[in-house]
C-alpha cells in the first residue's frame, strides 16, 4: 500500500475513533505546500511512527478566559499544543503539551476541531500527497498558573478577548467560554 493510501487510512481511522468518542466536532480541510526537507521529514516520521500531526487545547478557566501562548520569535498567539510522540494518543499529546508549554494541568472536555491538511512537496508537486492531522480539544483549567517554557514559549496568558494577532485564522471562530461560577462566588 502506498504512503498516501496508508496516511489516508490513518486519517479515516482516527476520525472514526473521534466520531465514536466525541460525537460532533468540526473538520477543517486545508492544503499546504511544504519545503522538500520538511516534506521528507514528515514522510519519514510517518514511516517510523505511523502518525503525523499534533494536538492542542482550547483551554478555559472559571473566569471565561482562554489560555494562549506566543512561541519564541513569533508575534502571533495560539493555543498550547504540539506534535504527537510515538505511541501517544492525541489526548495524551494535548495534555502533555499544555503542561510542558505552560505548567498548567487541564481536563479535556471535548473535541472542537480536527484539521486535515493535504501536504504537497514545494519543489515537486507530483510527489505523493501527505496528510497531517491537527486536533484541537476543548479543555478546562485544573491547576497551575501560566508559566511559559522559555525554550519554546515566550509568553503564556489568559485572554478574555482574543488578540488580533492569532497564528491560525480558525482560532477567531472558536467561542470564548462562559464564566463558570465557583462555590465562593457571590450570588
């Protein structure tokens, strides 16, 4: 079976698993052209691990704010997240990345979006297509204050209004959560 067929099957199997586990969520289909080195690295990674992609969390707190990060050297903000490790689920990836990038622990409460990106080689578009999955979970803050990982993350903070500069346009479509009263709030 070709690399493209195996990747397509992986995407379909993952989406079926998400359907069974989460029900309704949005699928965002995209196309991207990657430089040959990145394309080759992605193909090799899939051959080695059987997976290609990553996961992040649209993480909210009781005040109705969402946690966003700004990576080192970048001006735009994004949800915490990163690449999937071998033998790791997308859920495990999402929780690990939030913890590593922000020192915050979270509870995954649902699945918001699955981005399926069809990737072609910039130098040779006739090469087989690759498929990259990026998964965005909904999550609730459990503990910890945002502390950016200085190696990858320059800033991490809660937002009650989304900043203009977001790394992915789809983030503007995600709703800010409603404030959740706690037992100590006044009625």
